[in-house]
């Protein structure tokens, strides 16, 4: 069998890089969902608590804070994280489409290489 053509090697490398990007984006999305879940639990706890004062973690310390301000801060943080998650989901979707297209292209070229010729582009 002949060596794999450089053009096909380049596409295989690009495919691998895109798979790595997809994995990274999926991981970031998973982390974002976990953070959103934690924010929801914190907001629930604030709703159930009748206290006006709460303690926020700031590094290794807990600092007394106003419950209303903390709630507002959590809601703002939630909005930002939801927007980030939406962006990650769009990136993931686009990358999956590109991977699918590139994968089909590679398979077509691999078929051409295996049959002894190159698929012209």
C-alpha cells in the first residue's frame, strides 16, 4: 500500500484537532451546567431562608452579606452562565456539522487511496 497523501494527512490532523475542540467545548458545557445547578440550589436556599443576612465564601473566608444583594448577584451570574452555555451549545453544534462533513470527505478520500488512486478535488 502506498503512503497516505499529504492532503489526506492534513485533513486527518484537522479532524483530530476538531475532535479535541469538540471534547473541550462539551466539557466546558458540562461545567457550566453544573455551575448553573449550584446557583439554582443557592437561590432556592435563599428563598427558603427568612434571614436578611447570609454568608458568602470569599476564598478561604466567609463574609456576612445582605441576602437581597447576594440573590441579585447570583441571578446576574446565572444569566451570564446561561448566555455562555448557549454560546457553547452553538459552537458544539457547528463543530459537529463540520466534523461530519470533514469525516465524509476523509472517508471518500480513504476509499480512493485504498482503491489505488486519489480522489481529485
